[in-house]
């Protein structure tokens, strides 16, 4: 994006789908998250000492100051260049108007959720200094309570890992790896069960050994045949239900600030999600069966549906990078909420409010745009170094930091991509199985003599696949 912001750009940013970053627009189905940009060049131009003083001088009175233009209280941002306070795009868009008339004032901070946004980068931003400023803000907003030192160290560690992932991903992007042949037969030979005697006689070559530390990186594509609705597909039942809410753009349903003012669309999605009768697919079964045979290392998933668990995979073997529906918290005070009360509210078309603060809305632990990924994602990254085989299934690998995971495996570890198209993986040992994921997975299980149940495929109402199925 250009360093200059035109009036047209600002108009688009505030009113339609162009307001989303490219990564956000590429997000697929539901539950996809976007991590903050870690290398914003505009933040580096700020006077950190002055900025630190601004945050040190913050009080609850500061956080409750009205918008300078419309006097609205409750959803305001502070300009980090002039410290003027204006309302968000969900109120009267006064901050956007301020940036439009003062184009060098591109960095803003939310009093609502503590996020930093750069209009020129068109993204949430983060770095070590920002993390420190957010801690200062948190102490002010939550009554001056000191953060636990151990928790702060964990946050710093996570930030460092995320920064390393980004740098590694950028360094490797576009590099052409030296391709070494890894065939479908190599895959089948390595997946077949062998006797203990055969295992002892294996040599060190990957072409003649059994894979016993298998990693799966999975995305929305493995749940397409499970009947999970896609709210972006025109003609689908869920799409038509959400149309009445007139979302500014589809992904607004997963923006935390929009949710705080308009929770009903997300609650409607949750109701449809819980009542769609989804079931695990052959792909989920394959992952769980790999674990039952003690050959699974870990499954990193971008999905929030948890169908891997339904197929028999234990929680200890699953990292849901974008969250799940098993637990919930208040978006205001962050207290853990009763998930059953949330489910009951969703079922009855009501909004679930926090029992502790009585003001905040309860949200399941799904990662929204701009929120950090769960700690489990970063805690399990080291395990990837132990993998001897990787399956990438149903993901376009366009959302960071999930996209960077393929850069963490050793160069001689084969990667098998099962997808409709190759998102650009370049490896020494690489096998691309193009086509329907379930078809490929079932063929693999058949070829390695693994028994698997006949699982009916149910495609979401109104989709092309559903129409083909009914022909």
C-alpha cells in the first residue's frame, strides 16, 4: 500500500470490503484469524518517549473522554500523533475523517480493546514496545491490577516466537527449493504398518522407512463435506439469514469491535453452526486413526468445528489455532463464562451477558480479527522439529502465522499436500495430490489397508457441491 492515503482509499476503508486487508479478504469459511503486522515502519517514526508518557498519564477519566467531534462515549480511539480522541467507524467514523484530513496521522489506539491500528499499513500492528504500552493500558482499565510476572513472560515469549515466524516466512517466500523425487508409492510404503522385525531392518533413507511422527496442518477444506455452512456463499441458508443484518463486509462478523456493538449476527452464525448437524469426514477419521496407531505427532488446525475430537482425536493432540466453542469469556472483564449459559442464549435467540460485570457480552473462545492466537499454538511449535512426515490438507496457507508453519520442518521431511490447488509450497521432498480431499484420503487408507467407515458427505445448502450431489 502507498504511504499516501487518498480520500477514495479512506472511503473504501470505512464503507466496503476494500477496508479489509488482503489477508483478511483471503480468509476462508469461518474461524480464520489475522495476526497483527509486526514490522510497521510508521510506528518506528513515532517518538517512543512521548508515546510512553501519554500512556503513563492515562486514567479512567481519559478512557471515558468523548469523541472530539460528536461527543460520543464508549467506542473511541486516540490518535497517537496528536492525542485527539475520535469515535470509530461503527459510530460516526470521526477517526477516519481525522486521518483523511491529516494524512500523516495514521496510527491510532483503541480505548475499547487496546489494539493498535495503522491506516497506512491497513492492519493491526504489534511489537515489543506496543506490548509494553498495552500492559500499561490494561492496568489502568482493569483497576490498576498488576499483571502476573509469569504471564508477562509468556506474552513476551509468544511475541518473540511470532516475530521469528514472520521473519522466517518472509525469508523463505519465493525461494526455489531443490526438488527431490518423493512419489505416491514412497508415501504408501512409509504409511503401511510393518512388523517389529521389519522395523529393526529399516535403513536411514526416507524412501524405505515407516513414518511414525506425522504432523497434519489442516484448514476449512477438510470440513466442506461435513455440512458446515459457509456464511459467504450466496444462496445458502446462513447467507440469507445474515443478509438482514447488513454487515459492512462479511468478515465484520469476526471483528471484536463490531461484535461489541452488534453481537446478533455472530450469535446467529453460532446457532446455525450448532444446529447444522455436522459430522466428521473421512479426513478427520484419517487423522484420528493415525493417532490410534500411535503414529501422530500433532494436528495443527485452522478450524473451529472440533470435528477431529468427534472422530476420536484427543485434545492433547489437537491445536486449534483459531479457537473453539468449548469455552467462553466476557469481552469486557475477561472472566470465564459458563458455556452452557452461552449455548442456551444462542438457542433462544438471545444475547448472553456476563454474570460477573453484568455488562460485557459473552464470546466463545474463537479468535477474532486482531486477536492473538492461543498460547497452545506457540507452545507446540517446537514439536514440529520432530516430524518425519507432514500432511497439509484443505488450507490455502495464506493466513499468518499458520502459513509459516511449513517453514519449520526439516528440509528432508516430506510434505504431502492434499488440496484443489497448490498455494505455492516449494520443498525438496514434496507430493501434491490434487482434487477432492476425501477422495484422496480414502484412496490412501485403502492402499495402506486401513479399515475406514463409509461416511456420507453432506455439503452446505446452496453450495455448488451440494447442487452437484443432488443431481
